[in-house]
C-alpha cells in the first residue's frame, strides 16, 4: 500500500511542551503533506514539503523529510491546548501517477495537549 | 467567501434506501474527491474527478456512485448495495494535476439503521 503510517497513534503532552509525530511511507513521492483534523470536522492543510526539500517551517510547525528513509516528522513547538487534534500525513503516488492528484492518508496521530 | 460546503451535516437513513450527499465548491477547482472515514481510521478514497464529466474509482468505490455535471458540484450517492454505509464522509477539492493541497468540506455524518 502507498499509505503513510503515522507514529505514535496517540500522544499526550502538557501545554508548552513540543510534540513530534512521525510518518513513514513505502514508495517514491513527489511531495508529502500534513493535515490537521479537529474532532468531527474536515481536514485542514498545514504544510507541504517537496521531495527535494529536507526541512520546512511554518510558524510553530517544523517538518522534515528523509527520502532515503521514506519518513517525515512534524514538530509542533510550544504546544497549546488548541493544538489538540488528529494529525495526518498524506503522500502522492509518485512519478506519472502523481498527476492524478490523489493522495494517500495514514490513520493519523491523535494529539492531546493538557492545559 | 471561497470554500467547500457539504450538506447536510448529519443524515439518517433506513437500511435499503439510497442517499445522496451534496458537495459544492466555489474555489474554481477542477479536481474533487470523496473520502470515507471510520472511527480511528484514516481517509479512504471513494471516487475522484479531475474534470467535469469524468471521474475515477478510488479504493472503495463499491456501493457508491457519483456524477460531475458541473465544475462546482460533485454529489455522492450511497446506494443500498453498500454493506456498511454508516461513516463520516468528506469531500475535498484541489487544483487539477497535482499532487496539490486539498481543501476539505466540513463533512457529513451518515447513520444508516
């Protein structure tokens, strides 16, 4: 399966701590994306990192990509209670298949940030 | 106010009935997608469409049907052939080609009893 797999499945931390989530995938990709989902809501795009990039930042988010290990990590610094949500990584099909635009989502990491 | 809308938010149906979920976008996106999400699970692709009047099956298309007569609209019909239709359904859209960022609607929670 192309599907990404997030690790851990659940993460519980205190406000102010950093949260790190990992994603592994199986085949070559053009880019990897991270999404956030609050309970009962739609997904919101957080960040996209291309296969030729190694690190990307957006506010309190830092994403790394290691294509040799087929893995990515999402770091949320100085977590807040409002960061409580599920976080998903999504990969494309790679190669020509990527032009179809479809993404493959993992099962997500449920992050709980306690005040 | 650009975005993607799904209606209704909650839908209840009796077993054996077909039901159609609405998805509308005003983002001028060519590509649209339907996903199913079960508790504790990731998103599974049902159908997707890259352009009007064309669509492709995703990984779990059995028991579902779609149409794409207008760029803005991509309705999903859950037929009586779908054995376990109770789930959270998400619609998304993106720029054609890709893979690009997908914009998601708020979802429809379907309960079939």
